[in-house]
C-alpha cells in the first residue's frame, strides 16, 4: 500500500463548546452519537446554542483522515460532493492546498455541514445535515478514479446510501485496491448491521471500530472477542478501547498498543479519524502493526488536545518528531 484515496461526506464543521449537556437532553440526542437531521432541525439546534464559543473548520470523517495523511507525507486523494457555493469552493481549494488530489463533484443543494456539540468532558455529539454531500451517487463512481491508488478508505457514515458505498467498494476491489472502513458510530452500526456485515465479508480488508461499534457489529461485549469476530470477516482488524489503547489483529498476529496521554482532553472530535490516518500512514511506510498502532495513538492523542481537527505547526512538528522515533523503533507503547 502506497497511495490511499478516501470517500466520504464533504462537510464543514461547526464546533460548539457546551457548558452542560442540557441541549442533548432537550433534543433527545444520545451523547457521543451522530444523527442525520434536516436543515430545519440543524438550524433550530444551532440557534439554541447561539452565544456559546464555536469555531469552523473542514470536516467529514474520511476527509479528516485523508487530510491528516497528507500532512504525514502520504499520497492521497478524496472523493466527495459539495454545493455550487463559496463553501464548496473553499473545500476544494483547501484540499488542493494540502496536496490532496480532489475528485469533487458539485450538487444542487448547499454544501453539507456538521454541528459538533462538545460536552464539558470533551465528548462530542454530532448533528449533521449532509446537503450536497448526500447527492454523491453510485453512478459517479467509475474505475478511472481509482487508477494509481492502492487502497480505498471508506467512512462508515456513508452507509446512508447502500448503493453508493457498495459500488465504491466493489469497483475498488475490481481495480485491485484494498478496502478499509471505519465503522464511525455505534448507532449507525446498529441501524445498518446486516448491510455492514455483508459489506465487510465481501469487500473489506481493513476494519476500524471503537469498543461500542465493535460490540454493535459483533454482539461481543469483550473487546478481544469482538476483535476475533471481526477478523473472521476482514484480514486486518483494529478495535480501539479508549484509554486502554487498541487491539490489532492481522492473520495470526495480535498486538495491544497503549495510548499517548493527552496533555488535556479538550475535544474527542476526529480522534478516530486521526487514529486511522496515523495507522494507515504506517502501513504505507511498510511498518509493523505495533509501529502503525503507535503512530495512530500519537495522532489521536494530539487531536483531542484541541477543539476540532485543526492545530498549529508546533503540534505537527511534535507529531513528526514522535513519528520519526517510532520509525526507528525508539518510541513504542
């Protein structure tokens, strides 16, 4: 694996720091979940938190992963759809500025947005209106997109369109690519369980899940048992177990990798996305499972220290320094 192309919902993130979880209760939003809503409800929720500190950044699960991989020096591309608006123009330009090859289509709706409600403990609950992102269709996925790539990375949130995600995975496999997927959210897994299990069995080589997602996907409450169940469907499986790190299984090899303790847990937005970025960048460099897992822990540990998924050059320099140590096996968890 050398070059990775991602496919996902092209979104702009609005990150709001909550003073309490009362708004989650008011709108019956499960803490830590992602809910797809219409523009009216998203606007209503946005108004209910008006006046609280917020920031804007490029978002989308696969988009976060691919952009982080670009910063880590990987050759990457991204498939998505935005509106014919300034937000869409900004999205495309930002990808190009980062060195990401854009395969961006234009839709008739406005560009999609995700309102990320950040609880005082750093947990995030996402309310997403996909807008133009929802218009990306199976018919737009053609083999030419996958030329020169070795792996397709799929965000689980795309599962709202079964035909699209299946066409992308099938076409990638037919073009000789590996397929990796992140299950994205436990409630998404629960609502699409049979489809996701079928998709994994037929097309997926690498599967990422956190503890809740792995339980929903396999029915196994014990992470090690869930890891084993996933490995019966996919060649390489990763189950992230919060502060205990991650369990990784590739064939007969099982590795447990710890976490990099964050200086301060500010916001978990993008932690899974950045873990996948670090892990896949390690695979692109031909590193061991432990090295891949350690780089994933480094990138995930850094992103939870800031609000959103954007941080300064000083933080990236620290990441580069630690990753270089890992590559020389001087820094492993």
